[in-house]
C-alpha cells in the first residue's frame, strides 16, 4: 500500500481520463468527442490514427502539446497521441509480442497458460540474474560468479524448471559459466568513471538524420529490475538495469535503461521496440530517455536505441489495439496470416479453441495458417464445447466483479486518504531497513514502520502489495508480498 494525494477523493495528478460519448467517422478522419466532468473535448484522428479502435463509453487520454486550448486536438502522423483505456497497463514485452499477431498478446493476457521452458530459456534467465548481480556489486571474479550462479540455481522456480527439462545443476553451471568471460570483457570495456578509447559506439541522432561515433561508459548503476507503471501511456515493465552513462569524454551522465539479451545479436524490431517503450516509461519518473542501451552478451555487441516519433507512434497504436481487445468481452483479433509466427506461438491451443467455440468459426483450410491450426487442434465435441463456453463465461463474470470492487487505477486516480478509508491502503509509513533476501538474489526484505502508532494494518500475510510514494511520479516503485506485522 502507499501513495496519497492532496485531498479526500481524487488524487492531484496530471492523469486525464476522458469518457468517449460519440464517434463520427469519414473517409479522411475520425472525430472522437469526450467528456471529463462538465468539460467536453474533441479529438480529430487523422492519417494512420484514423484506424484507432475505440468505442463509446471507453476512457481515453490525449497527449498533445496544445491541450490548453479549447480547439479540437488533432492527432496525426506528425503530432500527438491518443491513449485508449490508459488504466489498462500493458507490459512492453506484451506489446512487442503483438508485432506479428495481435491475437497472440491478447490471448496471452486472457488465458494465462503455464510457461513452457527449455534449456536455452532457463540458461538465459539465470544469466540475467548473474549479470544483474555483477552489475550491482561490480563482481567479475569467475569463482564468485560461480558461487552466485549456484545460489541462483537453488531458487525454487529454477529447481522446478531443471526437473521438468531433465538437466542437472552441474550441467546448468557449465552452460552459464561460458558467459563469465563475456561478463568480464563487458565490465573491462564499459564499467568506468569515464569512457575508454576501446568503448566506441554508434549513436543515432534522429533530429539531425545522422549517426555519431563516440565512446561510452556506464559510470553508475542506479537500480536493477526497476519497476515501472506508467498511467500516462498505459504501460508497465521491469527494466533490466537503470544506469548512468556518459557519451564522450566531456558529457554529463544521463540516466537511461539498459536491456540485456543473451541470444543472438539480431537487433530485431521486437528487441528495439521493448527498449523504446522503456524510454517512454522513464518519462513518468525520470524524464523521457532519448536513448536506451541494448546489450547482446553472447557477442558483446551493444547498440543505442533512440526514441523516434515513427517508432513511438506505431508502438503506441499497437498498445492501443491490444488494450481495446482486452477491454471488450467476446471480441478478438483476427487470425494472423504469418505462418512462422503461428507455428512458434505458445498460445495456439487456446487460440484454436476460442476460435471454434467462443467465436463459433471454422478454419479457412485454403490458407496455410488455417490448415495448420485445423490439423493440430481439431474442433472439440459439442458437449465439451458447451462446458467450455459455460466456464469461460463464469471466468469473465468473476473478472468483471473483481474489477468493479477495486480498480487498479485507484492507486493513481484516488488519494491515499480515500483508499485508506476503503481499507486497501496504509498511509504514513517509512522505510527503516532493507536486507538482502536469503532465497532470491534479485529480491530483498524491506521493513516499514508506521509513523502513527494508532495506524491499523489492513493487510494479512500473503497479500500482494504495491509500494508507492505520495508523489505521483513514484507510482509502484516496487511490488512484494506482505509477511507480518
């Protein structure tokens, strides 16, 4: 719990929530009329924004340089953004997973399947934690890295994964230790107070339309796995590392996100898109980052990823589309026509089942995707289909009831006083001690103390908590589980 504002009810924060009351569309533009309180506001969507999916009754926000004028706001390919259902926070990873098929992230959020892992994925997860530890504590010694790896492998989720895929701790240690020299090389090259001659990197300057060759160093690590919830953009995520970097010998440090990848150095749109969204989320707390760093540890390659209008526009539009489908019951994106995306999608079973039962459609066997889904997931029997429809409808009702009781948006739209009165928040607590978790290296145990001895603790052991500051910039600084009073 935590947070608070400047009053008894709504929180004093710059988050505008406008309800759509009418939509008028022509061949060239879409006019969306919204209302907040007694104020009506019109937004004209032009260019590719005209395709934005939005219904009457939905909440939206407009991010624009001319919000103070009373004239209709024009959102086009050159200026402005519309955020559909901004209180629906979608992770950056989820957004970029929809680049090939919007149905994939929508079903991934609606149907939470158990994650399937393999040896490569498990190795990558462990390396992430080991690299994070080496960053935070500046550890590069091979023996110490081996000790850290063993400790990471003892975590319950990794032990379960090793059992499922049939690999031993010794085998995993061998796989991870192949990256130790790469971690050490990266530290020697980049972890310095000032950039070294060998630490050259290319920086894209979008406004100037050119690239600049310069040196770079990571002078300080501010945070590991920093938690971001951005009610401005309707996004959330955990950044691998929040670092201070210097570009060039004379530059002042800039705080930017660093994202680690352990696979091949593809510099793919999906990888870059994830970092661009992190750059954007930084704006709610630290100021929008002009660049992010994308590190491929396997090859040692590190790239700067700039925040360009074109990329931001397309990613926000994709985020809006996902938010729309997550907010409307019984409506789903169409099947993709990309055979590769479909073949390696982890949600094909849920996708095919929903398509033939809830959507009551048949696969188009003239297409490769249709034939693939039909052969791998034939339609289920009518009696089973009725059973599935019934339980799926109950799950939707349960979800709707849960949201009606306590909206996630209350954390940033209501004051702490109001939420404490509702019994879902505890105000006026101070952090008194932090100790490293004995079980998970990336976690800690935080001890808080109530300023008032009369303050009642509304939580019970096992409750999931969100730690926020009273400053609206500091929403969801961290998440955790309450243990005891």
